[in-house]
């Protein structure tokens, strides 16, 4: 298997993790005295819609590269894969730091709080998607970006 197909597979896997992580818990809070707790999903908090869109973009571009249909697609579609990977990872890192700072405040109030599995999945998805985009180089695979061969002498 060539490097572009391996990268495309990582893009598909990263996109799937971003999509799945968007629907899972991002933060969990509980009251140790009463035993009651609550959790918030990515979609429920709002930012999960963005990770869902970035993940879907990675899935689409990764599939097109893997299926060998990248050369018949417009060049902007390759950049869509890069954007999905970079923005997905950036949003995952932002959410990780933002939720951690909120959890510090929650713990100061005497409640228990932790990161949910969804945050870990979107971080992993963003990393895998970016590695896959680097390996697959979709910007060169889309829209015939490779130069034509030199004329025969």
C-alpha cells in the first residue's frame, strides 16, 4: 500500500473519531455529597457541531483519496481535507484547555468534574487526521496539480 493510501486511511479514521467524539460526553460533573451528576456532550454544548463538520470533511476527502478518485475532483476539495484536519485539531486543543479551566472552577466549588471520552476522541481524531493529511498530500492529488511530462525529444 502506498503512502497516500495509508494517509487517506488515517484521514478516514481521524474523521470518524471526530464525528463519534462529537456525540459523546465532553465533561462530567457530580456532587459527591448527593451522588447526583450530569454530563455534557459536544453536540449539546454547541462546539460539537464544528467537530462533526470537520470530521465529515476528513472522511470525505480521505475516502476520495483512498478510492483513487482524487484526480477527478476539484483542487479545493484537497484543501478541504487540510482545513478539516487543522481546524479539527485546533478546536480539540481549545476545548481541552477550556473544559479543564472550567473543571478547576467546578472543583473549587466542592464538586467533582472530569473530562469525558468525547474530548479524548476528538483530540485523537485531530492528530490522526493531520498526520494522514501530511502523508496523503491531498493538495497535490486533487485537480491535476502534478505537472505534465516533458515533451519528447
